[in-house]
């Protein structure tokens, strides 16, 4: 009985996702669709961002980063910490990718 309920729930969720998924017609008409969350990718990217931030902090303390970038790094550090505290979402995934790119630009080690 429990197994049937789980299967029915899985089927209901799959059908809901399929109904909400963008179609080729949506893409052709230029309709803006919400990005789809790839949770496994997001987890990997969050871990990467957290590791990169830790490495950057070490280099910053050891004075291995450019002094001119210091305030930008401090501001970016705050943005990253705020992003790491957010619940998973497709929007967060896009934000994490942007933060990774910005951090790599400021601290290209």
C-alpha cells in the first residue's frame, strides 16, 4: 500500500514537471521560461564556490592578492556568504555561477 502511494506520488510529480516544462513552441515564440534547477550541479557548484572562497581568503591573509582588489573581494565575500545561506533554487544556481566567474576574475589563482 505504501509502495503504491509512493509510485502514485512520483507519477504525479513527473506529470506536473512535464506540464510545466517549456516546449519548443515556447522557445520559438521567445517566451521567457524559468530556469530548471539541477540540484546535483548546484550542490557541486556551491561546494566549489565555498572552496574557492576559502582559498581566496587564505591568499588575501597572506597578501597574495592585489591590494586594489581588496574592497571588491570583501564585498564579494559577503555576497557569497549570503548566497550560500539561501535555499536551493534555479535562480540561486545562476547566481552561484555568476559569483564563481566574478571571484575567478578578481582572484585568478
